[in-house]
C-alpha cells in the first residue's frame, strides 16, 4: 500500500509536467509518451547492476515458474495498456486541462476496475459498489454538461475515459496474474512494457513530430522530460506493479485517488486553471463515488476475514 501511495503522488505530477511542456514547446502527447518510455527504460537499465548486486546478497525465494507463452502475453498486454493509458491521458490534459483530465481519468478508473473485477475475478460489487458506480456516472455527466464548454471539452473527456480504460485493464491484469504468483518481476515487467510502448508509439511520434521544433527554453524542456522519465515513470511504475500484484484491485484503485487530488491542487495553485461550480460538483461526486468504493471494499474484506476465521475455527 505504501508503494501504491508513493506511485500515486508521483503520477499526480506527471500531468503537470506535461502541461508545462505544452506551454514551453510544441511537443505533442504521442511524442511525449515516447520519450517518457525511452527515458524510463534508460533509467531502469542503469539501475540493473545495482539491483543484481543487491539480489546477490539476499537469499532467493522460490517462485512459481510462469509459462513462457503466458509471460509474453502478459508483458505485451501490459505494454499496450500502458501505451493507451498514458498517451490518451496526455492528450486529455492537452485538450481539456490538467484538473479535468486527471479527475475524469482517475475517477472513472476505479469504477471500471470495480466492474471489471466483478466480471473477470468474481469480486463482489455489492450495494455500496453499485451506488459508487452510479455516483461516478453522475459526476461525469455534471463535468461534461456543466463546464460551460470553455474548460471541459467533450473530446478531452472522451480521451480521459479512453485513458481510464487502459488504466483499468493493466490494473485488472496485474491483479489477476498476481493471485496465483504469476505476476512476474515488477522490474522486468516495467522495463519490457516500456519497450513495447516505445516501439508502438515511434511511428506515430515521428508523424506528430519527434523533437520539439519550437521551445522557449530548451534546457527547461529537457529538465521536464528528464523528470517525467525518472519520477512518474521509472520510479512510479516499478512501485505500482509491485503493489498492485498483492493488493485487491478495488483497494489499489482507491489508494490511487491520491493522484487526481494532487493533480487538481497543482492545476489550480501552480498552473492557474479555474474550476467552475459545476466542475467542483462533478469532481466531488467522483471523489465521493471512489470513497464509496473504499467503504464497500473495507466491508467486503472484513467479511472475508470473519468467514475465514469461522471456517478455521470449525
């Protein structure tokens, strides 16, 4: 849970870095995602010798050997999900702003995760979960219809929902694989997923413009790119995959609520974005919905523990 919390805080700064990059250069969302993955790979590979030395000093823990076909399928699916998640998110930030793009992405994500976990892994939704789904949908409607068209743009909201679907897919996949010990090594998964994402994005990034052709301060642009690759990419994703493999899907989505809250604060305080009354109401509905998921998750976990103790006592 600590790993997920740190990852959420780090992710909350990614959209702000992207917004600053859009202001400082003409770099597009696809090219930004490409360079984010390339930088993340470089940092993870640079850490490889230190990781190998550390593992050499520890006693290895026997693990289930994952079949090669399943490992390849998992890695490819994770890479494609990450590519969809990040590229659509950066495009949403560019289109409708940091606050709305992040709140919609991370507000809709837990709802999609809860529904997906119910359908694919049998995790109960319950009345609280159903109420959370309805509340999230109401929040999205208010955001889309009450923004006055100036800040909340339908295209940006659609891109944010597309990003949320990619986020939900990789969360569910990581949790599903981790239930039987087949989630793989988080370091290896992250590195290969970045590589797949970079390969998929390269043709699109070339078409969009791989290098910024106009930059107010090239050094500032490089600094922002380096930060994006290091903190909300290499560090955050390694921690996220490690935590999501052993925490229930709904719990992981609740912890990651840290990201939209921190991103919204950054958007208003540092980037000067304005939140209308309707946007605040929609955001409140989304956050309340995810809080409802947290309550339902806590009750479900407590019920499972009581059942387990009763069975053990019998």
